[in-house]
């Protein structure tokens, strides 16, 4: 449920900076909360506690008594300048700190117990943590408000609890998953359907009314959870919940009953919205977890774990995608098949760990030298292939020679020993293929395999090409 992107300037070693930022954040959201209470529909929300609890949860190193004390002092200072609550302010702001500390410590405890992965159980735990923290906060807050509010203890307790609980459940998932925005270059029209369904369901809630109308957006929110990223779903859930609470308080959504007072209606509405809000969050984290696992499985299947380059199956899958790319049809294709010379002797003389180090360094070097010009794959053992589409023969020969010469000239350090090795290369090239990309690759692989063994027979540490390409290769060797 956590996202680790650093959205603020908090740094573990910057104590003064952290203290300053916490004081400013607390003052800012205390001010915003106080201003909201001057506007009737927005008086239903107090965002400070949820925001600060999320900040402490995202940055575990902030969970120290001194940093919590700074938040408390900031609240007291603001109240001293803007209210006449006197001693009651101590208990009211203590209730705010109870919510912040309770939720933050529980979330940090979960975070330290295992990897901070998006899992359905984490969303459900957040729901429970907000419930516990809201109950504790409500007890102290209602007690502190008795002297400054005409309501009795029980109505105050219900009001404090329902507001803290609903605001926490709505706001915290979004803050915990918040990242720097990255706008897609192009939005597909079909991607808007879940959002439009959500808008339509909210409109239906207003038109139809009744107690059941609060559940109208659930299906649309679950659709959003399936189609949109986790943080987008959390934001849409936040907006939906806030609008529903405001609509009910203003009478735009009619759920009134003769048996229910206005306070009871808001208590029921807040709890209903908070309970509904957790459903899309659980679906969203489930989808996020599934996508993460699928990405891991795909990477394990398509990439070699030792070298980080494509695996054999991953390369063929990429080539199959190229078959459907019209821009590559009939364009030049180069296939370089490479084999490390005397690799068995490296394993025998230096051990398999050093052999793995040599393979990993060689794979990294191939990726670096090839860049975006082509794909690198490990075909098995010490055999690698570089596939370069839409490249000239001259560029292909220069790349092959650059790889060969850099490998031969840069020994690999392993266990304090410098291990020198070289690579033999067979280069197949077709300037105007007529087949599909995958078929051209298969044909050029056979050609490159034959040329690779030619390099081996002629002494290794060399590049071999078809006879008609020899002048271009010699020129590349002279210029390199």
C-alpha cells in the first residue's frame, strides 16, 4: 500500500530540515482545516490528522518523540493565536496526536515486518487502524470539546468518530500511494469509460436518492480499480466519498428519515461512505499485486537472471512483436552471434563464481555498447546474440569490432585476480529481406553460426562476415 517516491524534502540525516517541514505542514493543514470549518459543507472534514499520519508512515525515520512533539506544539501555537479555548486546547490537540501516532506506528510496524507490497490485507488493515485510531481520538476529542460546544458527550463522540474515521479511510490511501504525476502522451477514449460510469452513478445518486443511493458508485469504482493505477483509483474514491458526504449534508442527496436527526444522518452517511470506500481500495491493491507478480514472472521468463539481457524465449517473443511492426518490414537486419573464447578454462581455472562474473560483465558491456540500436540475448551458456534492425552494414561491422576489441582489452576482476578473455563473432546481414523479421532472423542466425565457427577455426578473437561483406569489415577494423 506504500509508495516510496520521495515527494518532500524529508531526509533522515537532516534533523533541522525535517523539524521545520513538519512544523510547516502541521500549521498549513491546521489552517486549512480551520478555514474549512468556516464553510458549512466543508466543516465535515478535518484532513490534518490523516495527512500527518500518512507522512509519518511514509517516512519511518520521522517516528520519534521529538518530531511528534513538534506537531503537537504547532497545533497548540496555532490555537493560542486563533482561539480562546484555553486549557481545552491541550486535550483537543492531544486527541489529534492520538490519531496520528496510532495509525503511523501501526503502519510502520507492518512495513518493518515485511516487504511494503500492495496487498489486499494491507488495505483492510488500514481500514481497521483508522477505526481504532478514530475511536481513541473521538474519546479525547469529545471530552475536550464539552466545555466549548453545546452538544452532549455522546453526540460529540459520534461526530468526532465518524469524521475522523471517514476522512482517514478516504484520504490516507491516496496519500500513501501518491507519486509524482506522469501524464500519458495519449489518452485512449475507452480508458475514459470507467470514469464516465462513475460520474453517471453519482448523478443517479442525486436523481434517485434514498438510503441505497450511496452504494450506486461501487460498481463504477471497482471498474476504475481494475482499469486505472492504484493511486488514481484512491484519488477517485476520495473525490467520490467527499462529494457524497457534502451532497447529503446539503440535502442534494436525500436519504432522510423521520426517525433520524441530521446528526444521525451524517453519522450514518460517513460510516457508510467509509465502508464503501474500502472496497475499491482492496480491488485496486489486488490488481496491483497481480500485475506486479505478472511482471516478475514475465521478467523471469523473458530475461536472463545472471546477465540481465533477453533470454532465448524473450528474444523470440520480441521478434514476434516485430513481425507486426510495418516500419520494420523489408528493412535491413543484422544478427551477431558471439561466443566467449576458452570459457570452460575460465570455469576450470578460476571457479564457476568467476565464470558467472565474466558472463555478467560481458552481458552488461553488450547492453552498454549496443544501446538502443538493437537487442541483446543470451542463447545459452557463453553464447550471446545481438540483433540490430534497420542498421547499415558499416555500422554493424563497427559495432562488432568495438565489442570484440573492448572485451579483449579490459580484463574482469574477480577475487583479486584479473581474468582476460576474448570473444569470437559471426555477423550475418541482409540489407533488404523479403520475409518476416522472425524468419529473417532465423536465416541470418544460421549464417552467423557458420561464420562464428569460421572465427573459431581461424584463431578466435575475430569477427567473420560473408565474403561480399569483407571490404566493409576491413574498413571498420582500420578505423577502429
